[in-house]
C-alpha cells in the first residue's frame, strides 16, 4: 500500500522531508508482539509531525491533528548535550550542511592598528533631535498634510491646518484696530498699542510675520490656519486624525532629525571598561566594509537588571540618513600600542555567516568528533572583511558549520519545540 506524499513547508524541505526518502526499516521476525512494539524505541528514534512537533509516536502513521504523514527523527542518546543535534548523512546532504576546520590566523587579516573590544549594538534615535509640533490655538484639526509615521518632510513644509474661532476673532480685531484711526480721525486717541497687541497675539498663536503682513495688506482672514515644519525630519508620531478637536498645546506631530543618530551597545561587566570621549569605530553588517568614526558619549554607571551588561552610547553623523533606527551595528574600540592590546593578526577566524545572531547572544554550530552537531554560545572579537574572530568556547581544529546553520536551528526547534538559545539571555 502506497502512502500519498504531502508537500512539507519549504523551511523543512531540506531536513524534515528526507524522512520520507529513506528506505523503510526492514521488518525482522519476532516471536512476540511485545518485542516488535519495543523495536522502534530501542533503535533510538520516534515519529513526529513537521507542523505539530508536540506529537511523539513510536510507530509511523498519520498526525492525529492534521493528518499529515509522520516523519522519523533521531532521539538523543542518554547523556547527550541538551544543545546537540544528530542528523543522518542524507539529511546533511539534502540540507547542504557545510563545515570548515578552525585554525589559527594565517596573516589573511589586515595589519595596522590593534583591535580592542568589539560590542554589538543597534542604531537608535537621538532624542536631542526630536521636535514636537503642537497646536498653538484651540480648534478643529481641519487638514493633515502628513498621513503616517515614517514620512519624510522638508523644513517649511505644511504639516496640518487648524480651524479656530479664537484665531478668527484675533485676526478681525487686528483689522478693526487698524481701521479705527481712519474712521475716527481727529479724536486724539492712539490706536498703535491696540494694533501691536493684536499683532503679538497672532504671533503667539503661530502666525508668521509674513502671514500677518498678508492679513494687513489684503484684509482677508486666514482660517483654517496652516502650521509648518520647523526643520527637516521623519514623522515619528501622528496620533490624531482630521476632524479631531485640539486644545492649545496639544501635540499633533513629532519629527525626528536623523542627521545624527546614537548607537547603543552592550558592555559586559567583565569587559575592559570604557570612558566617555574614547574614540571608537562603528561598522554595520548590512554595509560591509563601511566604518564610521565616533566617540563614546555616555557609559551607564548601572547594570541593566540581571543581564550583567551596561549601556554604552556613541553618537555618529548620519549623512543621507542611511543609518536608520533599528539597524544592527558593531562598536569597535581601537587600542594603541601596548596597554594589553590584542593584535588583529592571529586568533580563531570564522566566516561571519557562520555566526547566528539572536536576542540571547551569538552562537555557532560545531560538528563534534561523534558526528553530532553542537550549538555553542560564543563571544565575538574583531571583524575583518567577511571573517570574525571567536574569543570564547571554540578551539583550533574544531569543525564549524559555515553553511546551513539556520537549517540546523530549524531542525532543533522541530525536535525540541524551542531554539537552542532559549533561556540563555544574559549568559556569557
């Protein structure tokens, strides 16, 4: 009897689907049914569903939840490391899992300055460059010229317009104060203070000098009143909609000037301390080979909760606004000669793509002598081109997975229901 094949998700095609391609185990005669039932367990395997990994059966069959054919996975042997994975030769071939032997540096890395600490971080907004544009008068938000967060506006561009009865009355008062001297000539009254008071009130409510001059020249009141961007920037917050009523001082639009940004990195308590003003270089995995010079502007005196890390902040220029908030960054301190500096040459270098970067930290997949793949949390050192130095938890001569690491992560999740790094946040 032939079982119909059901296409598995693309993520598992390289690893999980090979369970259908292997030849079925040969059935061996058994004097009792009990011996036959125990055979799969004795072989160290079980059957599960690629869509519902919580299903564990000792025999092949269909998933009781979705009806898909169960696949066989290897059962970890007794005493095996919790963060290890066993794959068959067919799975390794289908997944294109490639390894490389780690050796000491062979002079392929650049010479020159010596490398110090290498800290991972990300780009964040510089709050000193945030601008809040608020309603200057109470009224109705008649029109919004920006529609959503993320829009870029230029300096002087209209942001919104407000219809206000109070603003309308204030404009009429200015026109009336200017008309009084012409209507009541010879009465000896000085209307100049009234005119100036009306001008000041309009300026305080957001009318520019040009708008006030146009009002006086044409006699046409301006309502609704447009408000303009005081500087170029990117819209960060826009919580109101057309037709909403606002009070004086209500925040309508928040703008962020991205001409300079912060890079916030994590410094472990055991790392070499940094000081404000120390020069650093910032690089970006998304832009290989690009480095930006900067200086440490702030080092937090406190550890962040139980994570054993402290915050380091670097301010860098951002011409062209290419470094957007959330972009991953690497802060590299550059030590001078001596002072315990570690030379760039030498070390245990692996391809950057071999490192799996997660919230909990950085990790590698290493193939052990017994053929099992082990996930290890590592600390990164200097990066040179497409190579990165591994400072911990790796030895020369070991075999590191340089292609297929994320597929191994996926297979591990299939078998265990969580990533290998689950519960490792804050550890080093």
